C-alpha cells in the first residue's frame, strides 16, 4: 500500500473503535510485541491491531498525528520527541507519556568473520547497515559513529534496509558491518 493509503487506513480504524498500536518492521521484535499487546487487550467487539512501521521515529510521528493510539518507541527517541530535538525537532510532542519499559536494548556492531576492523574508526569508508530511515536504530547508529568522530558521509555506504536484510547482506559479504540495537 502507498503511504497515504496506510495512514488513511489507520485513521479509519481509530474511528471504528479499534485500538491501533504502531510496532516496527514486519519481522522485527517491536512488531511481534505490538501484535501480542493488541491480542491481549482485545476486549471490544472490534479487533485491535498492530501496524508495521519503519520504527520509533515514524511511530512518534503517527502518535503526534493521532493516527495510532499507542506505539513502541525507543526511550532515546521518545526523549528527543518530548523535547523537540533530533528528527522530530519541528514537531515536539510534549504530552508524550510512557506506559511501560519493555526491555533494555544494547547497540551492537556486527562484523564479518574476516573483518580487519578493530574500532569504530575502522568503519570509515566501509559499507555499513545503519537502520531504516525512520527508525530509532538509525539514530543509535548515528550517535555511535559520532563517538568515533564519524558521520554517515564518512562511510563507503550507509545502507538503510534494516536489521534482517543487513545481516543477510553481511553474511553474503555485501556489507562490512551492521550497527543495530539487539
């Protein structure tokens, strides 16, 4: 579906009394958790549902636009959105509230078995998966690279296909590294 069609569908669900929860990429952990939550709170006649998204940044935008009722969001993205910083600087969400913390996430840098890289600085000029464009994973990758004085422009390629595709590409030797919270 086109993005406009997905957004319109989410708005129609909300009008019909359906609880809409924004998760994450289709095969990702956030989407699985959102689906479980939607199933657990199905107490109305309408079937509540979880919708797949690119991730935390998109989820906050959907909440701010009132196209979803709840969303899974990384805490660093939520803090930036509440304060009007980062990718949501032009659309602060000061009334954003947390219902629960699901699990801690640590950012990992995965390398191929034969990688000569020993530090973040060694990723300069390399092909690196940095997360989907509207994901918290991408913000995490950006922040981690900044610690080493690097930006996406310093990479040979900043891939934005997501964790699953990134790990497949790493295994096939099409990428040199994957940065993602796991």
